[in-house]
C-alpha cells in the first residue's frame, strides 16, 4: 500500500513540477515586465521584487479544523523601507484544495501618504496580525493556505506573479471521535437462588414459660407443619435450617423478662422437637432475645391506636427499656389498649425455617422462551433476553414483558437493541412510552439527538442525567464543538474509547492509552506514533487500520501522516 502511495505521490509531483517550472518562467517574465513598467514611472517596483523580505507566520503552523471551521492567526511583518508611501497592498488569503479554492477576507494595507482607512504601514515597517476563517468542506484535509497579493498604485494594479505559501492544512483528527454514544441496558433483578422462609409461633400467658397444648394445635402450627411436609416433594426448594427465637413482652423488670425469655427458649425447643421430629427442618438453633421492643414498634405502627404516633415518638426519644415503659405507662388510657391488643402478641416464641429456592437455570430459561414463555415473570423475561444473541429474539422477549407487565425496563432495553442497530426512530418510539424522569431514558434521548446532529438538545438531555454515560456523551459534544479541555476533564480516567483522542487533541499524545486492537484503535495509535516521530510504529498501526476501507482512504490525505508516508 505504501509503495503505491509513494508512486502516486512521485507521479503527482513530477507532473506538478513541470507545471511549476512553466509558471516560474511566466512569473519571471511578468516580474521583468512589471519591474520595467513600474521603474519607468518611478513606481514602487521593489515591493514586488523584495516580496521575499516580507515575513508571514501562521498560528497554528498546520491548519486545523475545529468544530467544522478552519481558523488561524496570520502575522505579516513588513521590513523597514519596504512599503511605498503612495501604494496600497491588497492580500487575499486563499485556501486551495483538491475540490477547488476558497477566498478569505482580504488584508489591505496602505502607505503613509494614502488617506484611505486601511491598515497603515510606515517606512519603519510593521507587524500586523490578521485572522483567517474558512468553513470546512471535504477535501480541505489536503490543502494549502496561500496569499495572493496586488500592489495598487496610481489607479493601476500590479499583481504579484506567484502565490505566497502561508501554511499547509488541514488537520481533521477531531473527526475521529466516535459519536454512536454511550448507553447501557437496565439490569434485571433475577435471582438464581431465592431465600424464603416458613414461619409459625406459639403464644404464652403473661409471666409464663409453659407451652399450652392448644398452641401446638393452632392453625398456625398446622400450616407450618404442612409447609415443611410439602418441601420434601419440591425439588427446587431446600431447607437450610430452623431458628427458634423466644421473647418476653416489654412490661415489668428487664432482668425478670430476660430470664422469662430464656425459659421460653427452652420450652419452645422441647415443643418443636415434639411436633417436628418427622419433618425436614435442617439444623436447629435457639436464641433468647429478651424484651421484644422491635416487635412492639412494628405492631404499634400497623395498629389503629389513636395515639400511636406519640408512642412511636417515645420509642425514638429513649433507648432505655425502663424509661420507655415508664413513659408509655404514664399514658394510662393508651397503655390499657396496649395491654389488651399488643403485649399478648409479644409473649411468644417463633419457629423460622430458612429455605433456598433454586430458580430456572440459563438453559431452562432459553427453553421456556421457546416452549412456555408465559410462565416467566418480569425478571425472568428480562434475564432471558440477555441469554439470546439474535436481536429479533431479544425484541420478542422484551415485547412480551412490555405487554404483560408494562415494563419500563423492557421498553428501554428494547430501545437499546434498536440503538445498536442504528434504528434511532424505533428506539425513540419505545423511549417515549417510558417514565420521563428515568435517567436511562434521558441519556438515551440525548444519544439520539447527538446522532441527529442536534448538539444543543443532546447537551440538555445529558445535563439532566446523572449517569456516568451521560457525562461521557457530553464530552463527545465538547469534542465536536472544539472544547477539548472540557472533554478531557469529563473523559480522563473513564477508560472510554474517546479518552485517548481527548488526550491527543489536548496535545498530550504521551498520555493517550489505547487498549483496543480494532482498526479505530490502530488509527489512533498511528496518530500518536506520528506525533512522537515513531515512523516504524506508525506504519505498522496504519497497516491494521487499513482493514477498514474508510481509514485506508483517510490516511492518504491525513496531514498527521504527511511526513511519515512521504
């Protein structure tokens, strides 16, 4: 590829050298004619003859496209005794490129004896700064900025015979920014193993630790027994263990209640061993927790007691059990209700069996999607969609979740599939059916706006979203609009694929770390190598980048590689 490029370049320059030689002959003839004409009339012929004494510097030295514009500052330095006092010099900046040429706004200067309102150049000389501006069009990446000068003297025009080169151009490296946008799918809450419990309790009489036979015949205990029996037939559920927890109601002395709770722990264990000896219970552990203030608070919160907020305030204000009881007892009317409705429920022992439910495996989910998708809940559907590769299959699953559960996550994730396929309209249609306050929604809408070239709208979406992807996307807009420092501040340390480019654009190629091995990454590595003067690495990376047709074409005109490929 490089041999062809060099051959093309050689042929190109051979052809152009012939043209250049012919032009020089003509230019020399013109100079001679103009010099004679001007000298014969006492005209300022030396302004053309001494054109090489005028110094022109351009900043930047290599033109750069920023946000679709080419801007530069041109410093023109006229030496002393160069400018004829009665002459006007018109200089037109022209950007010459393969597709044609574009003229910029002229620079016009006048000698000391001219009364017009152009920029004055005295016999002492002067340095004058000018600004040039061009709108970028394709083809300008291989261009030259030249000056075309004409001396105006006594109503006659005397053009300089040749263009004066100012700068080469134009660097378009910022256009390597990837604008597809950063977004991620919303995660499901599917649990492969789900913890469950079966629970029952027995109640005691006040100040008693004796288990009454009626308690072991209660519906609560019967249901508990039946549940444990059913577990033995359920292949997806496994008993992990059972806890016996005993309490005392928060009334009376704390020490007494602690002892009472401990005694209830023992009696509850004996009772459990009696009715559960043939059941699958797993390892059994016991615990005594003393006064059940936690249970007390929960029962009060869920009650219809008129002054429950006052009771809850007392609990939040005091941590000492004795103080709590005293303050609540002082509410005599309230305490009477508590003693009748709440406290009896806290004289108890609980039987809690821990169970693990093994959910559908990945293979089972994929099979159910094909055979019996209706049995899957929302979380299972969202997980199943991640297990299939075909985009149409994904969309079918999300569509099921949308129709069955009106799932915002399914709407959003389906929109992401469309974004991956660059189907922005289809994505927007789904997104607009979501909750508009959702941050995922805002970022995705910003991505669509960015893809449509609506940068201001995109920035509003990203600014209203606090997800890290929105910040990364805002950096893309910064790059597109020439705010390279702001872009780097947003991207630095993120590991995003646009981060190395941000370092390059900020003149920090040594800090640009490219980890990907794709053609895009290779192109960036080639740019970095070129800026470091590493020709060998640059050419090696360009070979890989050229696997993408657009990059193979781009590198031929990319001024980043002008010296390397030459």
